[in-house]
């Protein structure tokens, strides 16, 4: 299909839920994307933090295709090696005790919400079901997870929303006010991705961790975006010495295939029992094979490399004229400029650089293996666009 045919078929037949950029991406290699006309772009979006080892990484591709050669899907009625291996790897690396595999971030969070409520039901009986989430959070697009998302713009049209979700500001005073005898869990993103790559304050995170432990409130860290090495830590909560009871992740987990995981630590590892939860596709063996390839390569050296590249990016972005602040950790970067973010994103694409937005900020989520020369080229384009 020609570029114009693709765009008109899309506009005619696909639900218009996305304000798409005027780019038809087609293929790529490493940190380089090509559109339908062959124009190259440096990829600092990675499909919203998904293609963490770039496009068609050869090791990942081999892992995925060799699984496809064996079997493409195994129902969760049977045991399978890719799930068993991946769950073992995740537990070994994090200290989690059990993993539930889903297909997406929202589904991983659904599992977390169900697990927290059942944990509390088993222990305290009916009625202790409230979950506190934070203002400006993002937890997904299903009914439960848009309710959990602490942004008013998501709470239109689709009412009634889920009962028992409360919102707090990211400080202990507000958390204490929102908490009642019915509170069973608190769900946070250590780094709020969608609302502008906001890193929550270390003091708050440490105190919240203690508060949850002291009151037997489950702490859920939504690491869908900031997890799997993105910040230079395997999971961002590790940077703050936290001990969550449930960690959810997705995006980069399988390097470009749909996979979510809800990791359950000591307290609630035994909570879900047969019949409590399930999925047809979750933990698909091809996705798990991709994830094993990714997760086994995110080692100490890789994390240090991500920290180094992130520091280099941020240091140079701070020098750009019209940049008012830079936030983030590792290769998860938010840039506040004096310019309208939509204009910056479009102008970067025009010059061959894919970047994302997050509220009023420009957001960078480049692949972990982006090369130095590619970073310099990305910085050059950012400088041209933002300082102009
Ligand atoms: C993207 C995201 C989600 C939703 O993930 P989907 O795979 O789109 O369902 C949930 N939480 C956070 C923090 C995210 O960034």
C-alpha cells in the first residue's frame, strides 16, 4: 500500500481513538526507524518504551523465531517452559515469590487490584477494599485502571467507575487523610511517566513504604513504564530501597511483544488460587521467549550503561536554550521547554527524530543500546528544534 492509501484506510476504518502523527513507520534496525518513503528517524520513543533493545535486535529475534518454530500458543491449562523460565528469572532477580502473566500493563494492574482485595478479604473479611492511588498517576485504560488513574480527564463519559478507589497527593499528610479502616492497598508509580516523567520524592517513598508495612496495607508499584532497566535500575523502586508487596510491569518486558506481569512478594504470594483469575493469551510462549532474552541481558553492566547514557543525555539537554527543566532517571527523560510540546514533537519528526510527549513535556524513552553517535545526533536535532 502507498502511504496515502494507508492513511485514508486508517482514517476510514480504524476507531479514531488516536491523534496519530503524520508518519507511516515501516521497519527499522537498532535505534533507527524508517518510514514508508525510506526516510530515517532516530528512535527516542521505542513505541512508548517497548522496543528496549531497538528494532529487530538479532539475539531477541532468534529467541522469538525459534519459539515460533516450536509452538505459537499454549493455553494456561498446561505447563510450559517459557513461562516457567521467565517466572523463575523474574523471581530470582527481584525476590518476588510468584508471577501472574498478562498481556498488557492495564491487565497486570487489574491482577494487582484483585490480589490486594483478596488478600485483605482473606485476612480481614468483607469491606476492606479501598485502594489509594495518586493524583496525576496513570494505570491503564480498562474500567478499573482508568478509575485508578488519578486524572480528571479520564473520568468522563464512562461512569459509573469502580467503587473504592481514592486519590491522594504524593505526600504523607494527604495519604493519611485518604486512608480509612477500609484501605487495603496503595498503588503508585515511583516515576509518573504519562503525567510528565515526575520522580516522586525519596522521603515520601521511604515513609510510604514504612507506613504500608506498619498498617498491613499492600504497596503496589506500577512499574509498567519505569521498570525492566529503563531507569538504570532493574525496577525503579530499588533506587529508593523500597519493599513493595506487588510490582506490575509490561511495556519493555518482552522487547516488543505484548506481555504484562504482576509480581507478588511474600505477603500475597499465596493469595490467588485456582479460579480466581485467568487469561487466554497471557504468558504467551513467544512473548515469554522474547522476555527471557531481554531480562537475561539486563545485568549490572547494562544498568550502569543505561545510567551513563541517561546522565549524558540530561547533562546536554540542560544546556539547550529554552529548556526550563529536565526530569527523570536513566533513559526515562522529561524535558520542559518554553515551547508547545506538540510543535516540538512534530518539528523533531520532520528533522528525523522520534520523541514522545508527556503532558507539557517532551519525553525520551530511547533504546538501551542506542549508540553514542546516535545520542549526539538526537541532541543536535533537539537543540535545533528547542532553541530555535
Ligand atoms: C502504559 C502504562 C500502563 C498501561 O499499559 P498498557 O499496556 O497500555 O495497558 C499502566 N501503567 C503505566 C505506568 C503505564 O505507563
